[in-house]
C-alpha cells in the first residue's frame, strides 16, 4: 500500500525524504538554537496554504509578535493569511492542560490539516519523564489526522520515540565557518536517504542542497581547451559535459589556461561563465587584459561572496541554472578543499551533477604544491574528475611544465614546456 505524502515546503527535502512527509504523521525537527527549525516548520505551513490547506502554529514560550516579525524577514506575511492561525502558550503556564485542550478543540473544529508546535522542549521543560510522555501522547492523540511538525532543542529526546519521523538539523562552527547538515534519522514505513546533506538558510527560507534530478548531458563531441597543442595532449579536446581539474602552483598559469578555454567558447558563440571564489573580476581583468583584450571584456564573470562552503555551493548552483552556460571555469576550489575534509567528495559530486545537467563543460582550478596531484585533502578526488592537468615550475622556477595525468581515451602523458607570453599561454 502506497503512502500518501505531502510537501515539506522544500522540494529537495521532499526528495531526501523519499517524496515528502507522510500525510497524517508526526515529525520531530531536532536541532540546536539557530539551526533553522522554526524557519523550516513555517515553510511547511506556508506550503499547505499554497495548496489551500489550513495550518496552525502553536508557539510555546515565544511572542507571537516577534515570531511574525522574524518570519517577515523571509518575505512571509503571516499576519494577513486567513489559512493560518497562530496560538501562544506562555512558558510554564499553570493552566497548560486547559489551554492545550482548548487549542486542540479549536483546530479540529476549524479543520486544520497541518500543525506546528514550536517548541516541544519548552512545553515539557518542567515535567518529569512520565508526565512528558503522557502530555506528548495527549497532544498527538488530540491532533490525530493532522500532519504535525514539532521542534525540539538538542540531540536526544523522549519525543523522538513517539514520532513517526525525525529530522536532525546540525549547525556548528568548523574551521571558522558555520557548517549546516541535515539528516533524516527516522521515517516509519518509508524509504529515505541514509546520508546527510548540506543545507542553507537564505533570504528565501530553508533549502537542502542535493544532486540535480535532471538527466546529465551525454555526448561524444570534443570541445577545444582553447590551446591547440593541449587539445592534442588530451586526445583532440575534452569531451563535452566533462570536468577538467587544473592543478598548479600559484602563478603557474592556471587562470590563463581557463581564460583561453572560455574565450574559445565566446568566439564560437557559446555562453561562457567564469566563477571566482577568492579573486575579484577587476583583478582578473587587470591581470589578463593583454590576452585578447576584446574577449576578456565580454566574459561573464560571477564573484561568489565569501561565505560557508554550503552557501558557496548554493550560489554556484543558482548561477548555473540562471545562466545555463556551455563552458564554466571555477577559480578556484581551494576553499572547499581546505575546509571540507571527507565531505569534499559529496560537495564535488553535487556540483558536478548540476554542471552536467545544464550541459556545461567545466574546468576546476586549484593551487597545489610541487608533489601534490590532486591536492592533499585526505580523500582522493581524482576519480571524480574526467581530466587532470598539472602545471608546475621546474629548474628552480625558471621554467614551467604542463602535463596531462588523466583523460578520456588516449592522452599524451609526457610533460611539455609552457610559457606565459603577452598573448597568453603557449605550449612549446
């Protein structure tokens, strides 16, 4: 028997949950303060409004006025929405039982289909363990038939064992960046993803970052790197829709090579995009103005604001789908390499899936030392790249060599001397 599901309010979270939240179920949103529980719960209620479903929000120990003001920062008008009712229970209310019975009765008579309780932790703060379970059972029994989201502070709680589903929102500082990951820890009678996914909270609300669900581009067509001799080294050009990793020491010519690749696309009438993570567009244009100056001015350049790896990934995915370029250079992926550790593989897989879905042929640039290829991260990313090209200084820094370490089909793996001239990169 198939389970009827309703949307959580976020398309990607629905995918992670196997199609959405089971209708009539109870879901716990578990997480620390500031992890996005209230934002996601409100999004869930608003999604119901969009489908003409009535929804209720029960605030425990929170001010309705402040809650409405906080949600307005996302552009959500809860004050004038006749599909939403908001109830407030003061913290440690001595008449809690009576107030709860009154709210449940009102929701049933009003015909609410979705309900949020924010938060159950505050609600049960002063109860002993047995009473916690009894009060929670009373709530769930009274709201039976509605789809319920309850927010809970912390990591473990008795409420988890009574809920049908548990979603954990992890939000913590790592290496100077706020890292956010979502885990579906439990879903009764339902298949769901067993891995964690990055998520972000933007001005539009809560969003989980997942691989694209669109089919990838499959092609045998070869695309020029913009440098004829490098095309020969990689077997006639790189395959359309592929990803090439360009590694090299600082100043070795990685960006110059990427610009050649993009300018070749421009000359052929293609949409191209240069994505900068740690450099500005003005700096790039200044450094490379001697390379086909006319083309450089016409390059589409997107500066990604310095932020968490999750937000950077979200920004890149958004600009890819907005512009749908046929060629992309990302300069550079150093920040995610430094910060992500073991999560780098998932990060690159998600990004690669969106690049291939929009049909883009891409180059990832990264700084490496003399003996690193790919960069030392504790994980091997080379298997996720279609081509790997290495540019390194030799002879005490007097010369540069370029070498193809991996490709599709027959490649020329022998190093070639390369020079950076006034007109760009030249392979000797």
